[in-house]
C-alpha cells in the first residue's frame, strides 16, 4: 500500500474509535453481570470482535445492530463450555483477561491466536493462576499460546506481587479473584490503567485500593449497566502527533478518553512544548475535546512511573521525538518487547529505514531530533501501531515514496484510520 507523502497540512475535526480497553471490558463485564447491558460507541475493531465472539462461544447472547451492543449477561456461573477452540486473533487483552475469567469455570477451554499472538508470553498470567488452583498449560516455558485452561469452582485467593507493570495481568488476576473463596491482594509494580477497577465499581462490585495494593473479595455478583465508551486516547495519539509535526496543521479530536492512568502522552507533549488544549471536559465520563497545532518541540526524557501511562503510545512518541530539537531518551519501557512485536527494535528499524536516528536500548530508545525523513518500504509485522506510526511518518517525506506492507494490521484497533487521514489531508 502506497502512503500519502509530502502533505502540506492537516486540518479538521474527527472522532476517534471507542477506547479499546474499555470496549473489551464492557463485553466481559456485561457477560458476567446479571441482566442486560447496553454498550454505545464500542470499538468494532478485530481485537474487540475476538472478545465478543469468545463470549458467544461460551453461551452469552450478544447483539450488535451497528449502533448499540446488547449483552444478555449470564453471571459468573452461567458460562458454558465452548464446543471449539476460542480464537483470540491478535488480541493480548482478550487472551490474558479471558484466562482470568476461565480460572473460576469448571470446564476446559483452549485459547489460540495468530502468528504474532503465538509469540507473546502468557506465563506472567499462568504462573499466578496456577497458584490459585487453575490447571493451565501452554507451549515452552513461557506458556506461549495455544493455552489450555481448566478452571475451578474452588479457587484459592492469592496475595501476589506483579513482577511487571501490566494492566492485562492485573486485570486477569482481578477477574480470577472475583471468583475465589476469600480475599485476594494484588500488588502492582507501578500503577497501570485502571479501567477494570473502574468498571467493577460501575457494575456494582467492590474492591479496595490502598496505594499499589488492590484488595478483591471473591463471590461477588455484578449487575448489568449502560456503558458509553469514550474515544481511545491510544488512537487519538496518532493524530496528536500528526498535528504537532505536520506544518500549518490544526486538528480537533472530540470525545477522547482522559482517564488519569492513560494521559501520559499529554504530559509528554506539554513537556516538549507542544501546542495542546483541552475543552469540553466531562469529569464523570473522563473525556474531553483535544486540540493540537503545529509546534516547535524540544527533546525530553521519558522514564519511571509515567511509562505505564503511555506504554502503547511510545511508538508514535518516538516519531514525535525525531522532529524535536535535541535528544529524547526513553527508559524503563522493557514491556515494549512483549507487545504485538518487539516494539523497541521494530520502531527503531522502521524509523531508521526512513532516515531517523533511533538507537534501541535494553529498556527503551535514544532518539536524535530534527530528522529529515525519506521514502522506504515498511512492514507492519502485523502490529497495528507500527502501521499507523509509519503512515504518520510518511506525511513528512519529501523525497521518495513510502510503501506499507501488511496494512490490514491497522484494522485490529482503527478500521477507519485511512479514511480519517484522507479527511484531514483534504481539510
């Protein structure tokens, strides 16, 4: 696929797709609650479709009329043994969180995914689940998918210190803890996105948070709710960066989620001197309209407890850094190595192939600014965020063309990405 290059400006107002993390969890909590849950503005990307289909295979009736998703919840004890393997596609969120759901089910299920997902380690979930009494097996010592899981109605509670800062692992253990006999304590390495905790409260459940400790009592019942999904800040991040680095640009993004555990990119943009403003802030829905304009940027250092708040945005932040004055250093981001790809290496490879100067390190990157980008052939390696990063980088290319291989990867999180891009180019 040939990407747009040498773009003069980007202008317009768009609404990004619904937040992927919240969309996944709305399906899960709606299925596990009693009653009928409705979800508006859900992301209809391939990852969320994988979650939806998995719960259908376990006996949950889920209707989608293109506007509203209606979930006929069955409660924790109403799931049925699937008659075939559950296809997780490319979704790490699906396979890890559903593993936690299956922990309390007295039946066997097998979870598998595509080539990319099959290379992602699941031992970070399987090890604590085994401690709780779950029979779980994968491939190699890292428990690569496919995973075979047989849960238990007599799950033991757990006190567990997370070795990595991962919202997926935390959420999997919370789902298991909700079905255990007694109170579990999950201790985070660093605070990560808290959509699971927020949604437990929304669906009538209870948990106690004390610093990095999360206390979850088992045996809870959840009640169906109405969910409105805000726009995904991880998707909005590509337009934020595009507006900042493309000359003569101004982009308005409506209804973007600004959950405090997800807004690290906004802090980085401000630290780099980017022109960014929030308006129409809804403190209950945790959403806002965000406006960005072309800016003169300065390099910065990104490390420590901000990393979990922007882990998925680091590829596009790396591109942002190539256009800033001076050097940008990213540290403490080793979790990038076990995403859809080794994003540290792949981001460096892609940007360097286009003329940037990005040096990968064990836990991040060192990025030199003020790079002139040129044409190249870029492979997404099946990673949606790499594909979108390359498309934004191509806007700056003045010499040569940019060819994107496997662009369909972008459909996992943003099916309308290229249509929105064309709208901004023509705006």
